[in-house]
C-alpha cells in the first residue's frame, strides 16, 4: 500500500515560486491500474516523480507499506527506486550503446544480482514482452513499440512493487499504443501501476481508477481508497535494501560508450599520449646512456679494483712532497755570496722512502670477513679477492730436451732482466706487485713465483675456480679452462702473441737459441729472433714441473737444511725424480674482441686451487714442521735467531765455521781473507790448505772479528724470515686485497668505509692505498640524470595540458550522456555510481593513452637507436624503456586522466535525475 500524505512541492526560479503540488493526499492499493489525468502544469509528472523517488517533496510524507520516507537520504532513495520502482517513459530512455539485454540487465546489476542469474531473468522478461529473439540488438535497431516493450521489460525485471509509466504511448501510433496498454493492464494484475496520460479515452478503457489533478490538487478520484487507522498504523523509518553498481558494470558502460566514438576516443588517447611519449623517449635514451655508463663503470672497476697491498706507496703524498722537495720553493734563487748545496736528490729519495708504508692486512681481513662491516654494502658482484704470494719454481724441457727454468731459462740462475721487464710491461691490477715493489725498495726474493705465472681471478664463491669476468673477456682458442690444481692455461694477448722470452722460459723454443740471442745482445750485435708460428698442439703437449720453495731445501749430513734452488745438478735430480707437481697446459686463451677487462698477463695462468694446494703442502712440509718445532734456532745452521750479546755471536761464528765442510769453509775464507792475502798466494793453495789457514786465523781472532764475521756472513735473520723463505703463507695475511665494485659511487662508499676503519684502528693497523680511479669522473651519470630531469620537467607540461583536455572531453561526454545519467539514477544508481561510470571512462582513456604512448615509444626506439649508433659511432648505447618505467608511465597516465576527469564526473553525479531524464 502506497500512502501520499499531504505532500506539497514548490519550484523556485529566482523570485518566482511555482506550487506544483498543494497538500495532495492519496492512498493507492497494492494491485490496481491508476491513471492520473490533468492538463499540462497540473502536477501530474511531479507527483509521479515524487512517487518514484526522482524528486523530493517539501512537506508531507510518502509511506510505502508502512515505511515512512520522511527521513530518507540519497542512498535510501536509490535503494527504494532500485527495489520498489519500475519506470516506463514516453521516450523509452534506453541506453543506445548497450544491447537491449544489457539495458534490461542494468537494474539487476545495480541490485547486485550475479551475472548468470541476471542474464536468466533479463531473457525471461524480454520473452514476456515478446522480444526474446531480439536480445542482442541495439535500441536503434528496434521500432518504437519494441523499444517501449524493452522499457517495460526493464521496469519489470527487478520485480518491483510499483510500476510508474509517464505517457507510455505518447510517441506511439494507435495500434502500438493498444498493445502497450494491454501489456500494462496485464502487469497491473499483481502490482500497482501508476500512469500519467493526457488521453482520457485510454485511461477510461484500461485503468481501474482515474485520478484527476488540476493546479496541484486532486479534483476527482473514481475509486478512492480510504485507509483506517488499523490498516495504516504508525509509519516507521526503514530502508528497502542496498543498491550498488559494480566496477565492471561502470567499466562496461564506459567501454561501450567509447566504442561508439572510436575515432574520437583514438584521437583523445593519442593526444593524451604525446606527453607520455616525450617522457618515455627521454627515459629510454637516459636509460640507455646510464646503462652504457654503468657497464663502463663495472668494466672499469673490474679492471681497476681498490687494491690494498702489504707495502703501499702513498702516491698522493709522494706527489705533494715532490713538489716542495729541494729545500722549499722550487727554483728559489740564492745570493751571489757563496756556494749552496742542492739537496733535492736526497729529499726525493727521502720522500720515496717515507711514502712506502706497511699495511696490516691481517687485521683488515678480519674487518672484511665480518659480515656486519659497512663496507659490504658497496662491494660489487665480483666480491673481495685475496692474493697470496706463494713461492715456487717451475721447470720444463725445451724441444732439445734441455731442462729450463721458467723464470730465467738457465737452471740455477735468477730471473733475467728481460723477463723482469716483460713482467713490468704486462702487469695487471690483479697480478702480484711484489716485483714492482722490490724494484722500488731494492729487496728481492729468490724464491718468488716465476714472473710468467699469474693466478686466474676466481669467482666470488669458493666453488667457482674462474670468475665470470675472466670467461666473459677471454675466449678459449684451443683446449679448455682449467678444472683442477694441476691444470693451467697459456695466455696470449689480443693479437695471439706472447713475449718471446716467455716462450723460451716455458721451453717452447730451444734454450740454445736464447743463449745465442743473449750473447748477441752482450756483444752489441744485431739480434736475430724467431717469429715463426707455433701450433696450439705444441703448447698443449708441454708439461711443467712445479717445485714449491719448501722442497728446494734438503737436509745435509750435519742435520741442517740447505738451499739447492741455485744448484743446477740438484734441481735436475729433483725434477727427474718426480718431486713436485706436474702441471698440464690444458688450454690456450686470448682476450675476446673488444674485451673491456684483460686481467691475465701473457704467460701461464693457474687457478686458486693450485695456490691452496701450495699453501697446504708448505704447511705440512718437513722443513716447516721442524722449524716450527724449534722457533729459537734456525734449521739452516742450528744457530739462535737472536744471540743475547756479542759473546754469543762470537761463539755462534766459531760453531758455524766449524760445521762447514772443506769447500764451503774455503769459499768463506777466500771472501774474508782475500783483502789480507795475495790473490796469487790464495790461488796456489788447495781448498784444504785454505781451510786449515782459516781455522788457524779464527783460533787467534778476537771476539770483535768473530762478531763482524757473524754479522756479515752468518746472521741467521729471524724465525719469520725463515718461514717466509720456505714459502709459508697464512691465509689470514694476504699479500694483497682487491675489492671490486660496480660503480664509482660504490667505490667512493668503500673509500669512506676504509676512512671510517682507519679512524677507529690503531696507528699500526691503519690502511694506506692509492685510489687510482679517483681521477676518473663519477659525475657523468649525475649530469645525464639532471639533463633528463630537466627535459622531463618541460615535457610534463604536455601531460598537464593533456589532462586538462581529457577533463574537457569528459565534460562533453557528461553533457552528451545526461539522459543516461537520469536513466541510471531512475534505476537506483547512486551519485557515486554515476561518478564511477565517468571515472571509468577517463581511466580507460588514460590507460589507452599510456599504452599507446609506451607502445609508440618502443617502436620509435628502433630508429632512435640507429641514429644514436650512427652519431655516437658505437652500438653499445641503446635507448630502451624498462618494463618498470613503462608500467609507471601507464599508471601515471591513468592517474592524471582520472584527476582531469574528477570535476566533470562530480558534475555528472550532481545531476538532478528528473531534469536529466527530460534532456534531449
């Protein structure tokens, strides 16, 4: 039962007030066909809109089945229309870009009915009105009568209690009007139908009750319904369910609408994409340049890691001190009154000496091994590499079968100047710098590893023998990479060359030719060298015998150990007996074309596995074990390392000389007594005679003479010196540490971390190193980014303009779809739902703009890359839009278009539904 209680409604336009309804009261039954008649302006449509909740009354109350609507809010009226009211309009008010099935479904969608159920109910409703075969047609494909039947089906699909028809036959011919009236009469059998019409004949023929309005008041009622107090009761406030349009429905409405305006939609999307294209292109080029810079940085930092050595030269201090060496300002003039000494050479020597510092790498390694150390956040993919100066000699046979030393060709002699020069010329940041430092300090090590041998950079993890940096920059031209400690590779340069002296040292060329070449050099003759090609197979057939430093000592009859590394016969015997490790050359490698990082020196490359084996073997060797068991005495001569006083030194001298055999004693005697005896007299004496004379000399010599002999010829050094000579290496004390980074910024971070370490370390533990890449500019990336940001800022203006334009187009769409807004509101859609429809539309346009902009950018990058390659003369700079940047730009496009459409969508939501329905 519907009760209209003293409802009044006025419309105010400026100072003019029109009273549409004046205290109208009317009770309507649950099932009847009520026709409301009256002239234009009598208030018929106003009453119908108030009953339908499209318009609000000023006074009175509308009571539906005992529920008062006096306190209803907008959302309550929305629910009321959706669940209780079905509208049939004179102009049909179908949404043109939806099929008739979708038009009928719409009311169910707003009610929250599932897709399958609303499809079933909409089909059934259309079948009831005789349109079951036309469900997929658009409204413009139907006749007027068919469209009105669709409107009736839409009004009935939600099974409303009240059907409101506003001039349902006003736009139809007579025959069609009869069909529609019969259909409404049938509908009125089980619900209330209220029809507004100007045609009294139709009303009298089909309506069961006629109410006549004039000047906003009821003039007559053919079948009034009086409600008793028991029937009505006290009205209560209660809602009539919920109504909410789903996002997919809003999206579907917007998609269908945009689909009817494809050309405009494309042009709008393209216009909106221009700003996106500009930003995307800038980001693509910037990304390509930054990627190129990052690659160069990684390659540079791989070639030039931060290297910290046991002995380090502070080049910065050296350069600053050299500038002032020479007693003050360079080139200072003196008065012409005397002779002034020039001490610049002494000052330079002093500067060089004081610039060499010792680094405690043991303490620093403890710091690096701590996973919580701040430095680890800056370490690159290649990690931290520790180098160890293992000591060994290597021997092989040349094509003539002659045994050669890989560090000097002739067995028993130290490295040649040629091999030392070759090492200096081909040294790399990763290779050991012991030799280069020894040239500065004057200290040499006869047991150092051959200069032609270098360790291959291992991987960041312990299981990977060869770093990917090496395999990426070197190719195997024959054979394979080493897989174990006894396998090595022959390293060539990029031109497939290797130093000639190295070929002699590795026994790949005859040692006799080498001696001939050296003789020609010494005689200042023209040197004849061989440049004939060697087959890879020749190198792969070569076997090298490695003898650790600890194995180059043998125990003599006195129970002391003696060094045999300079004794050709002894070394030959060691090699022939199978002592040492047999190394096989399993591959020949060279830098790849355009290699960015060449870490290996031409010669032999061995793996970290060999280094580990040498360290372990040395630790367990007999000489090292014996020396460690008696740290106070040298195993080489049995003497104390540090005699307490001169008397002890004198006694050690007597003991040592007495232990020598005749030949060694005679050799020492010639060196000591040569200045006091005639050389001819010494030459005439036998070794035994010289040894006897030396014994007689020492028997009467004073302690001061014996101390001098001890200091000059016998001094045992220290315990640590002996272990170092034997090749003992502690893994806690690397000879050098290489810290790899991937960028200049990370390198600066490591430098700062080392400064922080030095700030808290003891004076003796502070780290000194030279930052060779500090001279390289790290601001290139910053400059590129700043330029990119400036360009993006300029291009962003087009995005703002695009957003404004899309807002204007959305506003036009609101004006075009005003009637659709009224239809949605009539079916119970809320203001938020209407706003959602237009937000969905702007969002779709924004999505299309973003996708179009990103897609066009990807296509434009192809010709742009060709242009970049041409003008930059490199194909390593490639403009590319990252997937993340593409997604961000699409999201940005959607957000900006949504922002641009906020005002139009809010305006659409505020449209008065009754006014919107009257819009043409």
